[in-house]
């Protein structure tokens, strides 16, 4: 039986308590994961400074080279995993078997992570806006204009409370080791695979083991990471976002409510953009915060919804090994049924302002119940009003609302938006969108919401989160 230990600053630790990680379809136990507790984490954090000290023995350039080596090991190598080993194919099978994500999507996410790891120099240059990287090591230095700058690390380590639903989020912490900051990772219970594989790839590439800790465990461990790490990145629902809003120690990532919006000047050309919309909704089984959950248009909402439903409605569950599989399974009992019931209740209480359009194209129910898992088939709703909460909802599967809304009311009605793809050539409206503080990532033109530029910050610049810019002056030494 594969057993995966806790890593306390790179040193394997076997606990009495272990949690089974099971195959969602067969119930087979794939691994036993040793469980940490908050007390261990609190004790270990006394040595957090050592992680940064060890990493600063290498230059950032050297760590970037190690990161590129780690990328190759991660994508192509056979790496240690607990008391066994894991090939890339094993990794995709295991990740699929515990998260419900089709195997080809797991492989695609590996390539995303590989891209970020192999383009780390460009990523850091973009995130630092061309800042000489040695300034982050020394704490001060001259920029190109001859101005003295000083950057101070806010924490020797970054804590990560990771989710189980989307492997793509791991791109967010990959720049941390090259920035000479240690990692304290709390893996998601169904997705320990990426943190462990990536950690072993870093170790094999030469990163000191004492710079990374992995603490699989319960909710107390996640709370301990937040309590003891001066900087922590977490993932959760809207309640999590609201809880940590304004807390400078915590960067919270949650629902994206990403949207494609049509301007008055392009609304009549909506048919040209249906494929962009459909891909934005369904890619990666709709699990990402960058997937489109809303299409807003001043006209033709009913026609747009019908065209999307015609493309998405027939999509049905397929085996995880099928390269054409587009739907991920819901592996936690009751979650899919709860979501489906919530949608039905919202439609019934809408007074006729919300209509599901996919029913006639599905040829079956939205909720597909199987022995050990459930699926939700794609859902397209047409909303003639944006007043109800359901018109701005987001769910963890291919779900999209098509909302009728005048252009001049969109910004005040559509709410917070992680990615907004605005299809317009109107310079005045484009400027209004640029000025909108409710939009994090703005695409102007026919771009998919999922078409990220990895050389730009995803949601909050990790440099600004991990370092603070401060005033610094260094007087010259007195003459001899």
C-alpha cells in the first residue's frame, strides 16, 4: 500500500493518524496519507526563517535554473512518492481517480504548470516590472534610473491552503521558491498529488529539502497555516473571500464570476462569438474561476442562450480515460444534487425571468447519479433580469447565465468579475471598462476568458503580497 508521509521541512514524518485517498468510482484505496496536526505545524514554524536563509545561499538566477530542471522532472520523470514512485501516467491516473477530472485534463494541467516553470524568468520580470532581481535578495539596490530601492520580505515562507477541485491553481505558488521564500503547503484532501510531485521535482533539481513543508490534515491544519504564516494564500467559496477581505496577511482566491460581455456595437454580431463563449464555459469542465459563468448582452439574449445550449446541452458523462470526456465528476456525496436543487429553486422563484434553455437539447436530466459519484450536465439559463442572485451565480461545472442588460447598466449590475472579455470596438466604453475597479483581468476584443497571459498577474501580484517596497538610503563610508 502506498503511504505518503508528512514533510516537516523536507523530513518525512509518519503519523499514527492516516487518511485514505480513494478512487471515486471503485472505492479502491489508492494511498494512505499521514495526517499532521496544528501543534506540529506551530512547533515547526520556529524554523521558518531557516528556509529563506537557505534559499538566499543561491542566487535567484540559480533558483530559476533549478526551477527549469524541476519542470522537466515534474512533466516527464519518475519521482518518489512516499514509500513508492510515480510516473507521469500514474500521476494523471491518480489525480483523475480522486478529483473526478478526466485524465486528458490532468495531463493538460501538467503542461500548464510546466509552461510556467520553464518561463519563470519572464514571469518574474513581468511581475516585478523589470526590477533587478538581486534587490529582492539583498533587500536594496539601484534600479535602471539610478534610484535606490529597497524591498523587504513580509515573511520567510508562504503558507498555502490548497483546494482539491482544480489542479491549475498550483501555478500561483510556483514562483515562490525562485523568490527565495520557503513553502508551507496544506494539500487538498483529494489532491495531494501535485504538491508532492512538484516538491519532489524541486528537491531533485537541487532545492534544499529544509525549505518546503507539506502538512496534509484536517481543518485545524489549514487554520494553523493561516495563524502561523505571516503570509498565506487560500482557496474557497464566497464566504471565505468575505471572511478574509481586507486582511493583509491572507490572499484569498474564490469564485471568479468571469464573464463575456457584448457592447451595443457588436451585439448584432453575436453569432461570430458563440464558439468563444462555449469554449470559455466548458474547458476544464468549467471548474476554474476563469471559466465563463455569465454572458451579458444588450440584445439577442434569448438567441445567444439557445445557440449555447445547442452546443453544450448534448454533452454527457464519459469515462475518465476517454480523450473526449468534457465533464468532471462530483466525488463528494450530495454536492451535485444540492447544486441542481438550488438551480431549480432559483428558476421556480424567479417569476418567469429565468429560463433553463438546455433541457430540450440534453435528452436527459441535468443530474446524473451513479453508484459512487454524480455528474451535472451543462446548464444554460436565460435571464431577462439581472436582479436575482441566480443571474450572477457560478457553479463548479459548465454553467452559464445569459443576461439581458443595457450596456450603460452592465458595470453597476454585473458585480465583481475576475476575467471580463468585452467584445466591443467602442473606445468610450473600453475606457469605462478600463476604469472599472470591479474587473481584475480585462480582455477587450474577442478573447476567451480562459486565455490567460501567464506573464501577467492572475489575481493579485504575488510580488506585492510577499514583499513591501520601503524607503532606504545608504550613506557613503567616510573617507580614509
